[in-house]
């Protein structure tokens, strides 16, 4: 197994200590002028990017294994997206679609209808952020059903607005000090095969959650169940087979809407256009964002036409939702996904990651390597136990940054490293990053 210094710098280029002097200077200005609540996960400042690499202000080039939290799936500054944005911004910066509509908004909705799960008429509303999409999905579900209760999954993350904080499990940093929260939100257990008592029996896990729903709320009061088909911030948790399907079938039996939150897992990331496709689940409503815009801010709620049409005109939307420049970027990004078959590419990335990292499971600090497609994770524990090992993860990520990798953590306990490379990453770039990461994990675990 190579050490970090044995891995040649090909995609990476490290010319200063990390962080370099220019990044350090910008950090001082950041601390002076930017709210501390925003945070600064890495002390490096980006200047430019291309595909799967990011260059900082000091000239250091990093392999990007975060993709802006799954945003730049088609690559950072993809030429096709850049060209579409430049053309669009020179023609129309803003009108507000509800005031003076434009064709690109309709085209994005057409593409969403084409690619989201379900062979039935669909309609969409375009918005700005993932949290805004979730909020509107809940509004639509409540309006359509005439009910108010919303069932969420434990370990979930849905956003930082008041309603989506109520729907999110982790208190710190997302909810600490921000209450009171929106009412009528009820969490039930999500399938976590590594840690729950049901293991790979997803049907049994779902039945236990359904029993809790009936006990806490009763199905007659439930407007919707919302679930991430592959939990993101919660730890890239892949539910046991049958869990989501059993939940969705129960929902439909009782006229409860099933909402799939695919903000992080959507648009080819998992080896399918949407992660729901892996589990045979057809949601009534689906929330999307992140990769949809190819780097520009845009989100959507897409669903059965009769559900989407239940809202009175003006009840959903917003000033900037479906901005024409963002719509142009989205159309270019979706076209790249289609033309380059990025679902297949994501599946290939997953196979490369698993082949490279599978030997790490022999370490007593690695509990599991899991994921779907190009959405992979490593969960770390303290040796000889299943106790989460957050300090080890923090140390690994810090060393990885110094070695030229950008990556993120996740997990309800902060003990998971997530790998979210752009789907256009080359095998050479990916293998270089994985060789560096493996060497660091082995070295840090041995300390």
C-alpha cells in the first residue's frame, strides 16, 4: 500500500503548504466580515475550477470529491453550461415567470416530467433551493389531502428553514437555538442495516415504522411521508430492500402522499436518474435541486398533475424561482447527463471506488463501505466497537486536504466520509484520489 508521498501528483498540484498565504489572508477577512454562522469547512479559497479539479488562490490544485455537495455532477464550469449561461444572461436576466413567462422554464418542467419516476402526467414548480422545494412539497401535500401531519425519517436532513429544521434530525449545528419549530412533524425510524435491529429485513423495519405512525398520529391525519431514498447528511445510509417500497405501499393504501427527497441523490448520481428507481418506488411528489442546475441555483417539486394542480394560482412560486439564467444552465446540464450517459458513468465510478477501497474493511476502524453509484461512504468506528469515531474522521479529512483532496463528512454522529465526485471525473483522477485517501486512512488509523 503506497504512502501519501508515494502517489504521484498528476491531477493534483501542491505548490504551497495548505492553506497557502493567500488563503490565510482571505480567512482573516472572512472572520472579520462574514457571519460566523456560515462556517468555513475548509481554510482554502477557490479561484477557479475545471471538471473534477479546483484551484485555490495560491495555485494549489485539488481533486474534488465533494462536487459542491453533489451540485457539479456534470463537472465544474462545464463548457456547455457556461456557454448556455452566457447566452441566456445576455438576453434575459429576470422577469419573474408568474409575471412575464418564458419558454426555458417550461422546457425544464418538460425534462423533469420525462426523467422523474412514474408513467403518468406530471407538472412542476421551479424554485431556488432544496429547502424551498421541500417546504413547497409539504404545502402541496397538505393542500391536496386536507391533512396536516407529515412523517419524516430519523437521521434525515431536509434543510435549514423553520419547517425543514423541524423535519431534520440533527440538532447541532442545524437546529441549536433556533426553535420553536413548525408543528405536526413526526419522525419514525429509517432503515439503517448496519445499526438497527432489523438488519437487511427492510419489510420488518418498515412495518415497525408504520406501527409507530399509527400510534403517534393515525393514518387519517397524515398528509405525507417524506424520505430520502439514500440518506445524505444522515450518513449515505442505503435502506434495506423492501423498506421504502413497503412504506410507499402503506401510504397509497391510506391516501397518504409519498414524497421522495432526491435533492442530493438525484440526476444520475446513484447510477440511475433517481435513487428511487433502485427501490421500485414511484413517488407522488419528488424534490430536486443541486445537480439540476449544473452549478446554478435552481430546485423543483415535480409530481402527479392532479396533485400539483390542487394549489390555487399564486399559492406556490416566488420572485426568483426558475430564473431564466438558471433554467438555461439546467437544460444544458440535463442535456449533458443524457448525451454522456452519466447514470452509467456513476455506476462505473461506484465500482472503481469499491474495488479500490474494499481492503479497508480489514481495518478495525472501518465499519462499512456503502452507497450506490457515485454516492459512496465510509463509516468509521473506534477499534473493537461500533462506537462512532468522529475524531478519526476529522483527522483523515484534514490530512486529505493537505494532500490535495476536497471531501466532506456526514452521518448523524459525524463519523462518515462521503465521496461525491463529479460524474465526469476520469479514472486517472479518481484512482489518484483513492490511492491518496487509502494511504491516509491506513496511516491515521494506525496512530
